[in-house]
C-alpha cells in the first residue's frame, strides 16, 4: 500500500483543504481570489483551535507542510522537503527575518493568529514578484478594518496552564477605518505522551539540561500588539498603514542549547493604490531584537572545564536584524491579457555578538548588509480553454560584512579554513516560469509548468564566525563559506483538479533539480588538522514527490477530507545520497460535521517511518506515528463556545524534524506534546 501511494504521488499533484483556519492553497497556475467574503468565516474558524502557533496549525492541516519542533511555539515550516531560506515566508508581501542564527524566531513566528485573515501557500518556483522564492512561498495576509464599530475577543484555557486571550476593536466610516488589537499567550512546560515535562528530557551532554529549579518555569510569555489604518478618501485612492509589536519572553527551546530571554519585533508598512491606473506602491520596515542565553541550563552554573559562572550564563548571543523594503507595481489589461510589471528592493541587516565562556566572539554575524533590487514582469493570457502564465525576473543582490565587527576570538577564523575570505559579493541572476492551465470544464482542469528560480546565500552561510574553546572534534568552530554560489532550482510541476457535484479530487507532482544547493558540512583547519569546523558547501541535488486530496460531501452537513504527501531529496554524489531533514510520507483524514450552529471534527494524522536519512550528518531514522485530534463548537449569534483534544490517545512520538542536524553540537530530540485539552470562548459584536 505504501509503495502504491508513493508511486501515485510521485507521478501527479494535489490541493488540500483547511477546516481549522481559513487557508487558501494556491497552485502555481491559480490566481489569488478576493477574500472579502472569507473574513467572517476566518474569524469563526480560527477560534476553533488553541491558537498557539501558526506553523504548527499549517503542519496539521497540510500533509506537504511539516513543522520543525524547537519548543512549544515558533515552529519553523518545511514545504515539500524545503525549509529555511529555500522558501519565502512573507507577511502581507513583506520580507521578515529572525535574528537568531539557529532560527529560534522563525519568520512565521512574527505574526499572531488573531491578526491573520488568510494564509496563501504557493508551491514551487512560480513567483517572480518576490526575490528568492526558490521552492515556494507561504504568505500570511493580515486583516483589514471594517466600517461601523466591532469588538472581537477570545479566551482559551488548556492543559499545562496554557492561557491565550485577545481583544480587537475595529470600525470607522467609508473613508476612514481603523483596527487595534492585543493578544497574550502563556504556558508552563508541556508534558509528552510519557507523562514527562519537556524540560525534564536529557540532552546528549548533561550540562545542557535544565536546572532543577527551572523544570516548572514558564516556557512562553508573549504579548502581541497590532493596529491598522485604512484611508479611502475617494473611489480612486487608497492608503493603508499597518504596524505591530511583539514581545516574547522566557521562550524555552529544548531543541537548542540556549533559550530566548526575549524576542522583540516591530513592524510597520505603508501602502498606496491608485485604482484608475492599477498602480500600487508599498514601503515597509521591520526590526527584531533577540537575546538568547543558557541562564536556565546547568551550563550557566558550572562550565565544562569546572569553572563556576559569576555572570549568570556560560554562553550568550545578542542579535538584531532589520529589513527596509519597497515595491511599485503597475497592471495593464489588453485583449484578454493581464500584464503586471514592477520593481522592488530591500536592505537586510543582520548582526550577532556571542560570548562563549571567556571567548569574545563579537561579530558572530559580522554586521552584514544584503541589498537587493529586482524588476519583474508577469503576464496571464486566456484563449479558448487555455490559461497561460508567464513570468520573468532580474535581480542584483550584494552582500557585505563589516571586517571591524569581529571580536578577538573569531577575527581570523575564516582564514584558518578558507584561502579566499572576501567579505563582499554581488550576484546577478534571472528567474522565471511558464505554465499552461487547460480547462476540461468550468470547474476542472489540468496543468503543466516549468520554473527556474534562484536564492542567494544568506549572511550566516557566508560570514558566520564562532570560535570554540579548545576545539576538539565534537565541539568544532562554526564558520561561513564566503565562496558559496547561489542555489538554482529548475522544476517541473504537473497537476489535475476535478470537481464533479459533491466530489473534489486534486493531485500534484513535482520534480526539482537544484544546482549548488547549500548544505551543511564538516571541514578541517588549513593550519591545524585536529581542529574542525561546521560550514557550508554547494552540492547538486534533486527533489521530487507530490500530494493528493479527495474531498467528498456525504450529506448537506457531513464531509470527508483525505490528503497525503510524499517528498524525497537526493544528492547527485557522495557515499550517502539522502538529503537530511526530508519528512516521510504523511496522510491526513478529517470527518467534519458543520450546520453553521453545531460543529464537530475528528482528524487523524499518520506519518510513516523515515529511514532515508543522511548518515554523514549522523541523522537517525524516525518511527511512524498516528495522532487523533477532535474538536467541537456551538455557535450562538455573537458567541462561540468550543472545545478540543489534540493527541486524544496521549501518543508519545517525534516528528522527523525534531532535532538539529548538526552532529557536532546538536540539542536534544524534542518530543511532541501529549494529550492537550482546551476550551475556548469567542465573542464578536
């Protein structure tokens, strides 16, 4: 059965369906439709979840999305086997980056669930409107204020002393509308299916375990604020201003060797539309301040060499990141052709200073500027039963590190491992795609597409420098490779979507050939063969797989949703050709009853064993698991009362992305939460 599923998925495509959060999955050939009528649906459906973490919600809903479990929140996302910088995660079309070198603060963490209007998932290299969308885009779109006067509020209480509450006020006239909101999230350590708290699990090196007095410490304490202003002085002009501030404190990450003392994010953007000319423009700015330490670990009290700490920590990294960006786009309509052309750009700055024992590792990320300017054009042409979509983009990206940012310990670290240590690099490159969507009838179609996309190495991959004390084999340095080339993806997608009466069938397949894929590696010092370092290299690789979905209405109120996804990554050379961090085949089934007053759902998620692992990184197989979740709700005119149980049978399990594939200083393998019971109440006036 498993082989049959894999064969089918590899050959064809899919679409998935969301019940918990109104998420719109957009295949490469589909246009994003208006979501004005979806706002109320979203406001009701999102309140059916525990509203803890957006990355985890996506992972539960779509088999082709998997989450990287670092802690209770801030789960990073993996799409079709691609993760981190290989996919773009945007908020309202804006780039945002975390500050942590180990992605404690993943991009999707920087927006809370009550802000979200919808999430759009665009698989494959079929986006020319954003730089660096090598393997896909996940875009979070936030709400727009409505006129009148409205109050939205919600409260959730659940296992492990989890509490979540929010309040949002919005309103205005035809010309001026405004929205302001606040959310609070708090929790103690969750327990796994073994009945143990996540803070009680042991790391490979016991010195990285949590101190006994912090076993029951809060593991997240997060405040989110947001506001929006929409001005429409007449039918031709529209101005929108968005801003948000997040303050996350005491966020524990057992997956890593440190935790976040705080993570503070500020976002602001201004957008303008001139409707008669189909002209729109935007500027935006966001900044992240991130302080991580081992203050709650045993290492903070006594270091590995027996030295006692007098400063409250053994290692600390303080990091900042900001992005300044703009976009201008003009649309044209001529004889059945829609043509979009635009220019955009951004400046990304990233710096991080580290202190490890007595080493001065200032400039771990050496105050790097990445500057990009791109121009693009996208055309959609409809003729007979065909819809042809073409896109092309040209980018110039310059990265530059500050040589004066390095501390005494890591000042000459690159020279110990590489002969060429240039701190500046400019990459100029083209990307583009072509897609043909053929309509069998008004509601059914098949499609095929080819895309070429590029993503440049990020500041960490080229310039990171972390010197380790007394560098043995198991505690190597961490050094960037300034000679890295951009990764280039050539991909073919095929798909089919059939809708007949109360039956919907979708299937999607892809084959991706990536030249100069950026991969982690261990290297040896040029001057001392006993010293090692974690670094990066370019390899050639291929990825392939697909996903499938069947949705059928059993009656007016009952419907069944079945989905599955499989992906595989392989190197073109080497003794072990398996790519690390590739999730296994995953299946989701959900039976839902919804008559607009009563709601109920039983959901089953099964992940197969993953034994195709990269032994060169000491990656280990992950067993299969099956999890059952249930939720229910009762809707009144202005109120919704809901309840749910995630992991009904208190299953103990790991996902395949539960630990850091760094064989030289990895954190522990992080189990998933056990049975989680929650009750929520929402109101809208």
